[in-house]
């Protein structure tokens, strides 16, 4: 799978581990930075990863910051992005199966590297169920997005 990955300085070390694991597992990785651990701003990487997913350049995205929170808040501002901060394997697959999650956010200061890699593996291995009730709920989520987009025109 083509996966876009990004991190600020808080997530840099874990991003390096995530990229290495993805490559080792045969994924096509679009590494959108940061490329060192010097201070940076998480919205820059959220935007880059979110745009890659929205445009179809990547099927899924993984973002890492210190807590996983800021990167997630920023990514969700991009229409079509369904990002969540997740540190457990149950949510990593259920978020995709039920909510069609397309961007996973991790907090490098919260989760250990081994569990993080398992969460990433689980997220990428899951598929949206397509069940009618989940589509209906996603339609409502999109309607909220559309309503506020129109208000700002
Ligand atoms: C950076 O210090 C930190 O605020 C950032 O990585 C992230 O945790 C924000 O949510």
C-alpha cells in the first residue's frame, strides 16, 4: 500500500522506525518529513500527509507528533480526511472498519515503539466494512463537512 508518513520533531524518532517497518513490510512509503529532529511545526506535516491522502497520491497516512493530538487536529481540517489518534490495536482496526479512518496519528511521547508499529500494522491491514449503517453515518459526517464548507463560500 502507498502510505504517506509525516512527523514533527516530537515524533521524528518514531517516524524513522515507522518508515523502516513499512519499507520492510513491502509498503510504498511517501516520507513527507521532517527529515531531522530540529524544532518544527506539526501542522506543516499534517497538511502534507492530508493532501497526499486527499489527492490519492497515498491510500493512507500516518502522522506522529509528541502526543498525537496536534497532528490529528490539523489533519482533520482537510476535507475528506478522517484522522484519529490511536494507541491501541482494537481502535486501529475498528476505526477503519466502521469509520473509514484514513490517517492514523501517534504520540511518540505516549506509546512505545513496538506497540506503535503493531498499531500501524493493524491500521493498514484493516478495510472499511461498507456496511449500510456505517455508510449512513459517514454520509452524515460528510454532510457536516459540506455544510461548513458552504457557509464559508
Ligand atoms: C511539540 O512539542 C508538541 O507540542 C507536538 O509534537 C505535539 O505533541 C502536539 O500535539
